[in-house]
C-alpha cells in the first residue's frame, strides 16, 4: 500500500546545520519526508526538470544562486519554495515568489506545518498543485506598447514617436517610459546619450533578488524633457543577452509598468523559440521580444513600403500569430509610406491578399507614416518629431487601448509538437 510522503529537494552548503538536521529527521522517520540533498543550483534544476513530482524545495537564503528565477522554476514544476534565512537578513524572499521562510534554528514541527500549509504529499503518480502563487503582476491601468520590425524599417523612430505622443496626451500620458529592449540597441545613439549606464541590465539585476521601489526604477532611466518621456537604455553589446534571465526579466518589465503609466518597448523581429529551432539558447536570445509581444496591449508591426519591407512585414505578422499574439492586438504600420490614396490602397490590398486568410479577416488596416526629410537632424539634436509622424501612430494606439482585444485563439495551420514529458509517464516508471 502506497504511503503519502512529502518529496523535498534541499539546496545548501554542506556545512549548513539545518541541512544535516533535516536529513536526520528524514532517515529516522520522524517526518513523512523523502529528502534529496543537492550541492549546486544546477543539480537542483536538473532534478526539478526530471519529470518526477516534488512537494517542495528547501533553499539556503545565503547562497547567491537563490534568486527569483530559481524560486519561480520550482513553482513552475509544482514545488513550493521554502527559504531558510536569518531574520536579520534584509531580503524579502516572499516577494520573489517563495511560499514561506524559516529561521536557521527551526524545529521539526515548524517545517511540518509549512509543508502541510503550502504543498501536498506525493501519492503514486499524482501531480502536485501549489496552494499559493504570489507572483507579481503589472497593474491593470498601465499600458504596454510593443514596437517591432525589421532593422532599417524605422522601428526605433516609430517607438520614439509613440512615446512622445503618449507623453503629450493628458489622458494616456503623465509618466511615460521608452525602453530599448532590442539586442542591437540604437536608442542611445538616436538620443545622443553620452552615458551607457544605467540601463536594462541594471534594471534586471535590481529585480533578481528584490522588488525595488518605484523611485529606484525611475532612477535607472534618463529624462528626455524635449519629448516628455524617460528613456531606458538597452544592452551595451549584442552578446549581453546572455545576462537576461527569464523570471528576472519579467519582473523588471512588471516593475517598469508599475513605475509608469505607459511603457513603449523597442524590439527585434526575431521571435524564434525552442519549438521552432530546437534550441533553448535561441529562445533565451529572443527572450525580450517573445515575452513583450505576448503581454503587450498593442503590438505595432512596422515595415516599409518597399518590396522587401512588405515581405518582411507579412512574415512578421505570421510569426506574431504563430507565437500566440491575438490578431486584434496587432496593428500593421507601413513606414515611409506613399502620399497618394491610390498607392496606399494598393499596399493595403497587397497586405490583405498575401496574409493568411484566417488572419486577414480580423487584422487591422495598416496605418501609414510619411517619409520625413532631414530626420537624422531631429535625432541628432533630440528635437521633437513632427505631428505628421506622431499623430497616425498615436491614433492607432489610442484606438487599440480603447478596445481591449479578446483572447481569440490562434489559427492552427500546422500540427503542434509534443513536449517530452507532457503526456505523463507509466505508473511503474514513476514508482
């Protein structure tokens, strides 16, 4: 007859007293506990991803690897994170997603009570559901506008125009941030920024093991008084994407949205993930673009009116829909568009004709941003962009924000791949 027991992973230094004490309780049978000790964060991650159910993880709060990402990984695999930390340590692990904390001198009943409160014992092959989830989310009143497109199509200029328009609008403006989240960040150059720090890397580092106050988040940006918004500088080198961790990045975006009424993000058009390329590294490289477009209130897909530009725009829209972005949240933008109504109608027809039929039915009509001479001078002097550039973009954003998109299903044009382990396991193997 199977006996319900808590399956718990532990991560601490080998000299931590509580590590040895919990092991003794498990071996003596004084706790209904199967305790597996891990000597490194990598070993803990491997065991969490092994497919076996775990009730909880006990983490030593003094270890540098115990951060938001590790705690969230445990929660994603059904294990409640309990952090062992001294009361005098000034770190709020519960705000990072931990289910609870314990002092290093905890007794057996303290641990047993927390296990009963925050997780469930394992019985055979049954799954485990956490009883609490304290992940932070952005406030509903903050808007996130994602501007994405091929390099050279004017994506950064459109992002600047949207941020300037939102900052000028008394209904949507107030505190507006423009964040450069592209791998090859150009907004520092377009704003003639003499400093390269702080930027997005410092913002993410601040959210790795804490939830910084609003004032601290705003202090990591640069004020652009001529245009009315604050600028968050991007990566200093394209290869610095390896420093971005998924959970810390999500927390940083949420913190940015809490600090500002509206946030505009400048993104790359590469949305490939593990299911597309078969590589986790590719998905992590495209972390910023993939995560932002999925939570944005409106996604401006930017392309230019050239043959290559229209082809890239159609391909981008298809990638967005394949990723799961609601069609009603996608707003096509044709930059450097023609001036005549006939030419605009031809481009609109071409976009509709070449787009997937199921997508074209619900896709918004494109908006056209005219070409502006001597635009480089405006960027060099950090001058205000003219209204014929900002007004079309602002009108489209306001219309999208006024009519929230429904969670319409993504058209399925191809069979879906089965993730290994998602179908469960044989009972004998699990035992």
